[in-house]
C-alpha cells in the first residue's frame, strides 16, 4: 500500500465514497471484539459531537469520560516537566486521578549503558522508559498519556506499558514540539527536497 502518495484524490474516494482498494481482503472482525468497540465507536462520536472544535487535551478528557477512565498515567520527558505539571493540574481539576513519572527516574548513569556523555566531566543521567512503564503499571492506570519522550524511548515505553497509551505531545527540539512544522515550512521542505 502507498496511500500517502495515492493519485486518486483520497478525500473523494476514501472519505466520501468509502472506496476499498484492498478488494475486501482485510479481516475486519476484530472490530466486533468487545475491547475494541468502545475506543473505535467513541472516537467517531467525538468527531460527530464536536467536529474540529476540541484541542487534543480536550479530546483526551472527553474520550476518557466516555470510556469511564478515572486513573491516568503521564509518562513525560524532563524537558517538558513544566508542561507536564500544567497538564497534570488540568486533568486533576477535571476529576481524574493522575500518576506521573519523569523520564529520568532511578538515575541511570549513561556510562553504565554505553551511551556517551555530552560533557565527559559530569555525571549524566539516561532516560528510563522501562522504569516509567513499570511504575505506571503498578499504579494500575486506565490509560497512559505520553508527553515528549525521545524516539526510541517512546517505543520502549509503549512496548512495556500494560494499559493503553496515547500521545499528547511528541518531542521535536527544533520545532517547538511540532514535528509537522517540517511540512508546513518552505525552508524545511526545501531542505528535504519536497514540494
């Protein structure tokens, strides 16, 4: 499949006509599983009820309310500690129980993991996404929310979490945590040689 470069004007064919270019070759029976019905249906209802009028944070809270999730876990990068504090406060103010864990939990020394220090004269702490997952698993949260982990660390976090996970913010040090800025900026499009 190469949907991203399809020339059939996917807005018309896929969204408006429900075109199935697989010829019905996908097994869609998993949508009938009870554990999949809520997440799938509720996501559609949110768009129906609110259109494009919710921020990602508002959508997250609406989704959690409809799923009857009360306990949320925040796994965040220390570089987004201030933002994570505010998000935790907002969620708590909306009656959610929030467990949060910073990426630097347990103080892993980079040298113990064969990762070079940026400053060789100082102790530098490596992120601990597996530890973050263990702590949130122990908290028995209903849903995990990732905020700004590094590529690779986010993958490990998702791999080890027991409860579902969604991403509220991704890390992009160059573009104020907005990785899609690359496709909106003429400068970046020129650099990557795309139109």
